[in-house]
């Protein structure tokens, strides 16, 4: 019984170390790079797909959040507003995104597969959490 407790404790320590190492790798990768480059590489997207998709996500956040809350997100993400502008330029914001269905339609316009779109939202949310902290991540998760 005592040995089982020790193994559980050791497993928890190893899991925490792996998680922090993964997050540290993301943080190191993010420094000096735009998040769209990281997402494009991670998800196999073109530059416009990555930038437009991020812009659509941030546009939905901007629609659903108070301006003060969105300012926290935008302040944590380098170039957040440039992604919204890119989404507008790509014709994704002719009308408000509104909800997850609108977000899916924007991804579809970009030629992003449903499978990849399902990975994009959590990836962006994770990046927001790494750069902006758990509060920012939680705010994004609530609206997405």
C-alpha cells in the first residue's frame, strides 16, 4: 500500500514536469514569433488561413466580451488587432461571427477542414493562456 502511494506521488511529479516542459517549449517558441506562424506550422495551414482563423476567433471574442476583457486578451497577444484586420480583409467579417457556427463558416471560407478547425480553437486558447495567463485563457474558453 505504501509503495502504491509512492508510485502515485512519483507519477504526479513526472506528469507535472512533462506539462511544464511542454509549456516552456511553447513559450520559448512564441518569443520572437507571431502566433500565426506557430499555428500554421502546427496545423499545416497557409499564412492566410492561420491569420484569418486567428482573426475570426479574436473577432468572436471581441463580440462576446466586454471591451475591458477583450483589451486584456489583445494586450497579451502580440498583434491581436492585426489578425482581426486580416480576417476583415479576407472577407470573413462581412457580418458578425456571432457564435461557433459563424466561426465554423469563417474557417470553411478559408478552406480549413473541420478536423483542423476543431484543433485550431483549443490551440489558440492555449496560446492565449501561455501569453496572457490562466484568467485570459478562461475568458476565451467561456466564449468559445
